[in-house]
C-alpha cells in the first residue's frame, strides 16, 4: 500500500504518524515532488474532514506530560509521568 493506505489506517485507528524529511526530490531516499504533493493533499483532506490534527513532536510531548530541560552543564533532563502516578527522571550528559 501507498501513502493513501496509510492515511486510511490513521483515520480508522486514530494513530500517530511522525514524519521527517530533509529534502523533497533531492535523492533516492527523499519523496519525489509528486509524492510530496499527494502527502500534502491527504493532510489537507484529513484536516478539512476533521479527523486529522497536525502538531509538532514537541506538542505531543507536552500533552503527554513530558518535560525536557537543559542544565547549566548542557546535560539534558527528561521527566515523564508513569501510568502508576510516579514520575521518572532521566539525565543525559
């Protein structure tokens, strides 16, 4: 299945799709201009129909209760709520 099949599955399951690309039509790994146009048209259709919401990855993290911060040393700290109500904290040097 192609990209249209993926959007059909997203609509049926309320799934999450995280997309990332550096270029369009730049090399064999990038989407072609035609694929990109189809992708954008499917986004527009889903949004117009009210079943698709476009957000950034950072917005999803915030909604989930994930907090990221960078300390004075440049190390990252990530906090997220667990299903049991506790909070997990991880530090990355």
